């Protein structure tokens, strides 16, 4: 997939070092309450690769066209949303690339992918309640809060806000 400034593609084993720059940075991973170990980073990459094989989609490497550098990951995954499987647009970017509109640009492309190629009726982003920058990305992506629930992860109760946009809203957005 391609946007004005970005390329999105499946992650490969060769992307592991770039992936670690994100997953092992405590500031980037604050919503997960910890930076990942090497083992957790390998498992993350393997999980994305399994998603590509099983579903044909997952979190993709986000590459800055101007430099060829991997600056983040963004994509569509099937996630449990308080007991219901939903299509979620998720994103995670290297700190050096925060605040430059890359997450919004990639998230919009992934939302369109979900509606056009996966024929989704509704697309979600499930965001930790203290992750205000990600909440703003969801809002810029046309999503609105529609619920909340608590995930139990890493020995903690983590409240999450559920954002979504329905196909009708997206189609109306496209006509503008």
C-alpha cells in the first residue's frame, strides 16, 4: 500500500532490528506498560507474519518514501473488543517520527483498506485511556468513541476506549 509519503508492506525477518527500535523503547511502549524483551519482539514479528498467512493482512512496516527507513507499523488486525472480534486499525511509530502526521496518514490508508478490500461494515481502534496522541489519530481518522472496557495485560488492568467509524460515515466522508 502507498500514501503520499509512505509505503506499507508486510514485515520480514530482516525488519527485526527496526521493529526492536520501537518495541524496546520504553517511551514508545508506555501504553503497553513495558518495553519488550528480545523474545517478546520475536513473538510480535512472528504473530504479524502468521496474520499475513491466515488473514492476508496484519500490522505492516511503515516506510518513509524519502529515506527508505522503517518509521513505524500500522495495519488492520482482528482484535477482541470486549468479547467480540472486530477489525482494528492499529499503529505504533518510532518516537523520532511522532507529531508529523505519519500515523494519521497510515491509519487513514488502513481504514480505507478495511472498507474497500475487506468489505468491513465498521472499523475500530482500541486505545488505552491514557494514550492521548493515539486517541487524536483515531479522531483525525474520522472515528468516534463508542465504548470502553478493561484489558488485563502484563498483570495490570488497563482501561481502553473503543473508537469506530461505520461504512456509512466513511462513504459520506468520501463524497465530500
